[in-house]
């Protein structure tokens, strides 16, 4: 679009992709800039000490981005920059010393190891945050039920939560199970397709219609009809949370049925 500014284009990029661009740009350019700065100290500082500065840079990128690929790229660029700026012959990629070659290999090994640790740490933080979010969702819904909120509003609240938890395109509640859905989420969180286990954690929820039965008082009181986002992976923990949300609704519907 004519007249659009580069800043506006960057703002339109999704957050995750923008973070990737920043991470990999830093991984690519950072070691080169660092090498250019360290070039001024050539001959005055031991090469091993200069290599340690590159290691610090690798650790900083790995810890800051949490991306295995960015850390590996930083390691490669650090090794090349160390060779180009800090070893004889200067401003050349030729390696004239076996010690320099060993140092470059160590930079690569350290970068890959640090990147792996950073990626695992990032994944652990994400899982911890996701676990906390799941508990908050169940607790929040439980509070609404305990406060005596109208079941119809609870239905809408559960449908909203299911859209968020399972990354759905749509979700609606019906008082009768959808027997022709073919795909459903079982009470143990397993996803089945015509009776066979479906790998939702890799393939996403199957078909255009997935049934999530709502049970209460030992009976099926209805079901949520889920419209998945195609090829969006859904892990087992999220399916278990969906079952827990549906069961909470089932409890309140069962109590209302008994009261009526």
C-alpha cells in the first residue's frame, strides 16, 4: 500500500514472528559487530580471552531469546567472526593455527549446548505458565458456579473457555449428544475418530465437528460441538482441561435437573 511506513508494516507482523525476526537478526549481526569491536584489541589481549567474550555473547543471545536456532546461529557467526577479526592472518577466514581451530570448534559446541539449555528452559517456563493458566480457568469457573450463576451463563462461559483452550473456530452447546460427529474427546482426554485414537497433539482435532460430551449425575446431559482450527496441535493436557470444564457444567446441569 503506497505511503505505508516501515514501522506500520512491522507492527502488523504477529508478535511471535516479530520476536523471531529480532532474535535471528541479533544472532546474525551481533557477533559481527562484536568482532569488529574486538578487532581493535588484537595483539593486546590473548586470543583465548577474546573467545570468552564471544561465549558471553552466545549466552546472552540464548538466554535472551530462548531459541535453539538463534543460539546455534550465534555460535556459527561467533566462530567465523573470531577467526576473521581476532586471529592471524587478520581479516581473513584462513586458519593458520591448530589452537585457533580448536577454539572455533569449542565456540560451536558451547553455542549448541547453551542453545539447547535455553530452549529447554523456555519450554519449561511456557509449560509452567500454561499450567497456571489452566488452574485459573477452572478456579474462575468454579467460583461462578459456587456463586449460583444462571446455568445459561455458565454454558456461555464454558464455551468461551473452550474456544481459548482448544484454539477453536467455533463452539456451541446442544442438549443432545451429536451421535454422527465421528470424532470426540473422551473422559480421559483422549481424542478418538470413529473409535480410534487420534493424535491431536500432532495433527490437531479431526474433521469439522468434534463432540465433547457433558456428563453429570452419571448421565450425558448434552455436548459441546467443537469446530477446530485446521492442523492446530492440541496436547493431551488441554483436552483434559476441556473435559474438566465440561464436567463442571455437567455438575450444575445435573443439580438443576434434580432440583426440577
